C-alpha cells in the first residue's frame, strides 16, 4: 500500500469522523427541540384542540407524529410536532441539519469504502503478481534441482565404477 493511498484513506476517515460528530450533534439538537416543543403548553392546547375537534370520541390528546430524518410528511402538512401551524421551526431546522449531516456521512462512508476496495484490489493485483513471480522462481529452482540430481547420479555412478576398478586392482592376481 502506497503512502499516498494511506494518506488519502486517513483524510477520508477524518472527514467521516467529522461528519459523524455533526450527525450526532444534529440528532441531539432534534431531541432538544422536541423537548422544548413538547414542554410548551401553548402547542399542546392547539394540537389537542385540533385533534379533539376532529375526533370527539378521543378523550386524551392525540399523539404527535414521530419525525423521521428521511420523511417530510409533518413538515409538508404545515407544521411540526402535532401538526400545529407555525410550530416546529427549531425542530425543522434541526431535522434539516440532521438530514444534511447524514447525507454527508453516507457519502463519506461510501468514499472510504470505495477507497478501501480500490486499495484492496491494488493489493490483490500486486499480491497476485508476487505469487506469479514466486511460482516462476520455484519452477526454475525445480528445474535446477532436477539438473543437479542428474549430475549427482552421474557422479555416484562414476564413483561406483572407480571403487569397482580399485577393488579389482587390489585383489590378488591369479596366474
């Protein structure tokens, strides 16, 4: 792995960390905004009055719709928590900030992932080339060993013949 690739991966990871922190901060802002709006009795009365006039059989206040980072249904209906007009200003801002942070985080994760895959394929290609080079080297070493074994066999045969000749010279001659 080259140092440039490692540096790029570190930069992408640092950017991803920053986006993650922004996402967490935006989620905290959503919770704080929800808490502020749910603790505001003026919003309760308008939300519960509207829901009771629509559904007289309900004695309790209607449950406010849940906000999702990927859904703008409540914002499109003209309100935030409880659907009351004019409510949800800080909550909508927090939701928008959260959506932007999540999108940036997803893009950062995709960039790190593709960088890792690119580096992995580069490493695989270089590993594959190294394996092929080593296999060629092993093949040439096998051929060299085969050649050396033939030479050793020839030398052993010659040594055997020499020992046989020496034995014959040393044996007593019969006349």
